[in-house]
C-alpha cells in the first residue's frame, strides 16, 4: 500500500470537550490522501477512550498511547509512526479549515521540492467562538508564525536534519520552528487560512506573564540558540540574519516582561548573566555577520546600564 501524502499528528491530553471537533475537521477534508496519528499522553478525562472510538470510524485514523511526556514527546512519537510524505500538526483543541489539504496538495504539485509550506490562521474565543483575529503572512515569509501547526513539513527534510521537538520544555514551538524555517531553502506561503486556534482554554499557559512563564521562555530561547549554533553552517546568510534578528528580539521581549515583575533587581541580575553567558561568552553573535555581533554587544551594555538604573 502506498504512503499517504499527509500525516497529521494530533497529541491528545485532557481535551475531551474539543477532540471530536478537531477530528471531524480532518475527516471532512477535501483531499482524501491522508492519515492521522492520535497520540494519547495518558489523559485522565476520558480523552483516550473518545480518541479510540473516533479511530474506529475511519481506517485512516490511528490511535496510540505512550507514557506521559508532554506535547513535544507526543509529536516526536507521532512522527516516528507516520508514513506520509508531509507532516502536519493539529492541537486537539483546535481545528483545520475544510479545504486545507487540497490547497497544500496543489502547492506541492506546482513545486515538488518544497520543504515547508506556511498558511494563515485565525484565533477564536473559546466561549463565544467569535474570531479574534486572522494572522496573515506575506509571500516572502519575513514572518511565518513561531508555531508548529500552521505549516506542513516534508518528511525527507525533517529526517535529513534529524529535527525533533524539545522534550520537557514549554513554549516548545518557539525553541525549534525558527531553526526549521532557517534550514528550509525551499518554502512557500499558501494563500489560505487553514487553521483555527483556540484562545484561551482553561489550563492553557500561553499568554501568561509570570516569573515561571518567563523562566520557561528563557529555557526555550537557550535551546533555540543551541540549535542555531548547531545548524548554522547549513543555513544561507539571509536565513542566519533572520534567525539572529529573531533571537535578539526574544531577549528584548524577555527583558520587557522581567520589568513587569516584583523583585526586579534579582531578576535583572539573572537575565544579564544569562544574556552575557549565552550571547557573548559563548560567541553566538561573533560567529555570524559583524553587524549582528555588534548588535549583541550593544544589547549587553544596554542591559548592564538598565541594571544600574534599577538600584
């Protein structure tokens, strides 16, 4: 039996109230050549039982369980089971637009060597289902969304670079998606709003500003910098510049949120130590274009000056 064109990986964890909508958005697609990998992460609300029941309604739905490891572990496990030429990811509390796979298939036919395809998405209110905003991306993909779920990834590309999601981290998409996009020499924007993102359901952590969330974001940024260094020789100069800009911007956003918290001076000290050790001492910026090394050095002095002003 031939492999499907698309493998859709759906991590499942305590999403019983939303799961059926997600699965129906897959089975209702206009392009039939797909499989869906439902990976239960030891749910305790009945999600696993519902996923099993749904899998019995369509032989393209495949249900798996594995030990609790979080979103990244579920995605990585799903990729190991998948047989499709392209991977997509659907969070089980969100859903696809019905024409998404057809749009992706047309783009792939017109340009068979695409490594990554990016599509637009909508955010909607959980309670009212009203659209909050529609996020569009231009054809040059100067922005692409630092999330895994508004993209399709060629399997051979993922396997060649041995790409995985970082297990044990929150904000895991921000830790790897910029590197994936920097590595993808053939990528395309598909002019279609294909994904509907639920904002916010109870228990979601994104959008929260706290010392814990900032520490999680910093850990994700540390991982991103490690991956950027690891793969930098495989990137074009333009891609490296864009990635360096992304990393610099992340540090500034962290600094901004640090300022909102109590015990600011202690947090500032921690932040400056992290920035100086990761960006200067370890030589991230100075391995790349000189102007980006200078930008990193300027940021370090700016942060030092800001620390003095907090005393």
